[in-house]
C-alpha cells in the first residue's frame, strides 16, 4: 500500500500548524515518514500535550502532606491513613459523546476506570458531570438519553457504583455537550504502580483487547472545533466493551500482586503511541516496538493505523522477564491477549518496525519533551453590569417552579439508571450533598462530589473558579468529611481566541486561590479545549471533582431532618441575586455579578459544620448553592418526608432572603435540645448562625406562603421524567 | 457451615455475596471459578452472584449457564442442595434449566437501580424461613433484564404450588408477570430472585431486611 506524501498540507490535515511542522522537520533532520507524522500529531495535539494550558496549570497548588502523587501520572493519589491510598481523576469525553452519545460516554467511563486501575487501585466509585443544550433543542433529549445509557451500560457491567455527578442544561451547550467522567479507586499506599519504565532489554508487553481501526485520530478530532461535517467524524469514536475492561482490571490487579510489573500505562488517547512514549520518557529509556506482534482484529492494518488506533481496553506493561510465564498464565485465565511487542532500549529512540521495515525512528525524549507550549494571548473578562432588581413572586409559586425547572429538578431519572450500590459499600446514595462510600471492610468512609457553576464562571471567571472549589468543599463538609484533594476537568472554548483564553486564565487563578485557602490540592486533571460549534463557545466549565475522608461511617451527616428539629442557618445572608437561578430560571435573565466567595468564611463555616457533626450535634445538614435557602430547605424536607417552616427576614425582600445565592452557607437541622449548644459553638468559631425555622408538618413554609410537600415532590420528581418520557 | 460462590469473569456481586455469606455463616465461602469442573466437598449452599457473567450482550446468563462448573451446580441442586441465584445469578439458573420461565428486558427498556418493596409470599423454603408470610421487606434492584415471563401453564403451576417466593409490591420495576420478583424450584431448594438481599444485609447501607434470607439458610443447614 502506498503512503501519502508527507508535506505541510498533510501536516495541516493532521491539525499541525506550519510552525509546528517546521519544528518537526528540524527534529527529524528530514521529511518524516507518514507514520512519524501521525505520531507527532498524536503527541502534539492539544488533548495530549496541554500546549495551551500547561503554563497556567503549573500555577495550581498540587502538594500537601496527604498527597502521594500529584498530576503527571494516570491519576492522582492521596493518603487516607492505615496504609490505604485513594487514586482518582476526572476526564472529559465531550466530542465523542456529541458525535455518538452512547459509545462516547461509555468509553469515557472506560478510560477513566483504566486510569485508576492502571495505578494498582480497584475502582470503588464513579461520578459524571454532564452539560447539555437547552431542553427544547432538538438534539438534547437524544444526547442525554444516549449518554446516560452509555455511562450506565459501561459502569454497571464493569461493576463500579456510580454515586454522583451533575446535570445541567444551557443553550451554550446546544452544539457541544460535556461529558466529564470521574473515578476513584483504593490501593495500598506502598503498592502504587507508575508508568516509568526501568532497565534495558525489558519486555514491553501488550495486554487486553485486540487493536482495530476504531478511534484512529480520535485525540486529534477532540482538539478541533466542530462544524457541519461532524457526521463524517463518527468513525473516530471508539466502541467500548466493559466485559473486557472488567477482565483487564482483574488480570492487572492479579498480575501486580505477583510482583511481575515494573511499569504500566493504559492505552487511552493516541493509544500505543502515547503509552509507549510515556513509559520510555519517564524512565529515560528508548522503546523498540515490532508491530507484527501486536494482536489485531482486522487484517491489513498499517503501522500508521496501529500507532494511532484508540481501540479500548488495552494496556502496555514493562515486565520482569523472569516472571513472563506467571504473567501469561494470569492473562490466559482471564482469556485476554498477551503479547511481547517490543523491548526497552538504551538509546534515546522510538523505533517502530513493521513487516521488516523501519516505520518510525524518532528521538523519544525530544518527541515527548519538545511538544510546543504556547503562551496564548488573553484578555481579562470584563466585569458584568450589576443585576437589575429581582421581581417579587409569591414564594410558594417561585419554589414550585424552581423545583420543577430542568436545572433544579430531581436527577433520579438519571441515577436510577446507574448501579449506585454494587460493591455494597454505598452509605449515602446519590441525591444528597456528596455521596459517601465506605472503605471496604473498615469503618472509615470516603465522600465524593462534583461541582461547578458555569454561569458564575462566565460572568466572572475568577470568582466562578473559586466558587467551584468552594462548593465542592462545602458539599464534602456537609457530610462530615474532611476535604482531602481534588481533580479538575477544565472545559473551555477555543484558546486561540483571547477572550476564551481569558476565561481559562481567570478560572484557573480562582481555582488555585480557593485550593490554596481551603487546603485542597489538585492532584490530577484534564483540559478540554475547542468546545465550540460554528464559532460559539460553551460556558466556561471547570468541573471540580473532590474527595473527603470520614473517620467513621457512624459520623456521616445526612440531609433528612426530623420533625421538631430547629433549622439553623450558618453563614452570612446578603440576598445576592446576580446570576441566581431565581433570575435565570424564572425570568430568563442571566445578569449581574456572581456571588463573591470569601474563602476564609468558607473554611470557618466548613470546619464548624464538621466539628458539630463529629460531636453528634447535627440531625442533618445541607449546603446552600443554587436557589439558596429556599431550595435547600425544600430538598431537606423532601429527603426527610417532613415539612420545614422558615420565617422571612424583615431586612430584605422575600426573594432575596429565600433565593439569594450568597456563599459559605449551610442549613442545619438540630434537635431542639442542642439548639443553644450549636449557636454557642458557632459564636465561638466566629461564624454567623441563627435559627430560621423548624421541621414539622407536611408543608414547606417560606414566610407567608406554603407549598404542600406532596406538591413539591410532584414538581421535583416529575420534571425530568416528563421531559424524557 | 460451608458455602460456595460461583465466579464468572463478569460477575461483580461475588464479593458482596461472599460478605453476606460470611456474616451469616461465620466462615468465608469458597470462591469457585467457572472453569472448574468440581465443587468443594461437603457444601451446604451455593450462591450464583449478580453481575454480567460474560458481558451479557445477547441473552443474559446464556453463556455462563454452559460453563464447565454448571454441571456440578446442577447435580448439587438435583440432590436437594440449596442454590441461590441473585440477579444475573437468577438469569444463569433459568438458562441452566434449574428454574422455569425467562427474564426479558425491563418494560421501561432502561436499567433500574432502586429500593423496592417486596411481599414475602412463602416462608416454607430454606431461604425464607426467617420471614413471616405476607410481610413486606425492602431490597434494592439493579438490572436491565428482570422482566419475568412464563407461559400460562408454568405461571399457574408456580402460583398454585406456592413457588413465588417474592412479589413486587406497589410499583413493579420491570413489568414482570404477576409482579414476580423471585421463584422457587419444584423441590423448593433453588431460589432465583432479581432483587439483591446481599445489598440489604447491613444497617449501614440503609436496611437489613436481606440479612434474614442468609440467616434462614444458616438455620436450614443446622436443622
């Protein structure tokens, strides 16, 4: 088969800019082969190289006494005591999910699970942060149904509980949905596996599923904007097989226990290319691959196709040669392919052989280390004009409509399609603040949450970035968990546009400031740029996946109050209406500045709630976010099956008091006998706290208006099924 | 008390079932790989766990039912040994011919994971002796293919012989005939059910109604 002639035009078709192609000519000292050009395009696209974002990602806090491994490996690792470690990461699969929602989302889940078990951890929890276009957009329903089915189809069969996530609708996602998949796994802290190869002449072993032509060029596709040729891109989406992934995980964990594994890297974006280069580069070694030995499921595959295939459920390992027979036996047991496809070499070369020919011969370290890095021009996002006055409504009517709005209604329709209980350790199921999963066989537990408020980020990227971390922190504290660390999945538009780059810079700075102040380092993450269709960008959406630790499951704080409890509001209420859901959902007005985030106040409030929970003084707690006090009270009432009666505040308008979105606030339910102790404790901690009502009856009372619980439930539970029905 | 859990490559509730067996029986069960051809000696009960035995891309449990170990499981059941099949395990037991009927795609065509209320229809089996007939218990379901169907003659026999062990109360999550959630074999020694008692055997997870099913088995082995 004749290969196309390599020139600048072909490089451009691979997404490489003229100056990038010039750099390639310089590195090679000759015109690269077709396979080599493919390898460069795979390594240098935005998705794999982070060339636009690297400069800013370096500014994020990534260290702390709890951090075992920060960004740069397959996933981040934190210490959770007793020799246990938690391995976690979040990653996007936006473009594939828009092209083919079921397989795009399914393989997103597969990819993130692989990142976790590649490091030696058994996945114990998954989450998904989803953003779709407006509900009446013709594509939204099909995309949402397909994505949810795909996530469930993969995670349920694999056997990891999907315990939480987010779902939002906004017209900015009409042409570009977001699917961010999170996974976390447990390992022993002294048995974490890394990607750096070591030792010369060690066998490079290919494991898992066979290589096909699916996904060739996927990472390059994920680094481009969309236009109306999108249907032509369907062949770049991979097809997932959770059954193979499950066997691959079991086989890898079994193999790791034998001591045979020197290093391991999963084949994700740009498959064999990225994984082999990564292992060689980190170990300061070269790699020779013989493609004739790669298990394939199609005939006549070229070196180019094999190096760029994104077939799923594949791994690359460097093994101890003396353990080869033992390793092969494990993979035979699980009926998986196992093939020695190359070896580590001393020279700095990435040498690809196929049918007796040299298909690529590149300096490995330069290939990996000299990926372009850009300091993209950016402009600061202008401060928005102040919000106009928020019109008054009857509070029961406002609450009923908010509960039934697409963005605030119950997500039960989604999470009932996910097995959220497999592994029998799910202590707090989806639908609360953070999900809580017990560490198997132990008393301690982990809390997981995923948060961001894109409409805040759009109006003020810095405050929005802070708020995403602060809300994640609050959700963890509301369960009683100590926030440990976070992973960030940064979804933005085209970074070559200075205003978009400005959104990115602002959000990263805000995230950094909040992580610093709240002691929550970023230990892993992923950047997804070019989320635009026909020149229209998504809202800046930096999803934050955060994890926390509870010493004992008995101390978990839930959101359901009991009749007779006093409702105590923690934090300061100013009635901030800018960018509120009250304005956006009820009046279609997205205006004003988002609520400012006082990080010191967040920390104090969070510490207070955790301390109260640890002392057993709380009947329930809930964080205040979208929809403020009124929505939090309603969600607590619905969870507890008991009414909540809240008084109004004469110093501000009803809608400001009940639906303002001031930050650093929680609503607590406290037994009447403990009310005074809780208020005293808050005063000592310097945290504003006041009793605002009580739990009881069968209505949600907001000042002078009441919504019967049954009506609230019908509104809240009915909306999404009606939409999808 | 000696128990075994059969492990297929795509089983994913094998550990959960092993924990429930261990808590009820005081000893960890043997985990038996599907490629084995013989069971450990002196077993008191076999569990076939939930999951996606062989990916279940076509008919759930069909490949698993033809695994090497299944001949030994069938022989154990024919001799009156208690066999418990949960969710995918129920599908496997039907495909293996140890229980009648078929499990079709849920009526709603979507995977469903939620707590369901179940009526205990019979206390006369080694699995349900610790329940009161007619009482309501709560177990979670988590499946895509739990819609039990059978021809009218089979259905009449199941009902007539009191072999419906559990029935959905209130909402039926999968559209099964007669709201059937679990059935017994003719000799009442094989139970297949879609809901997961092993996920409702620990109060920390929100309910412990399922623990009594495992205690029933422990009691049956003693007597």
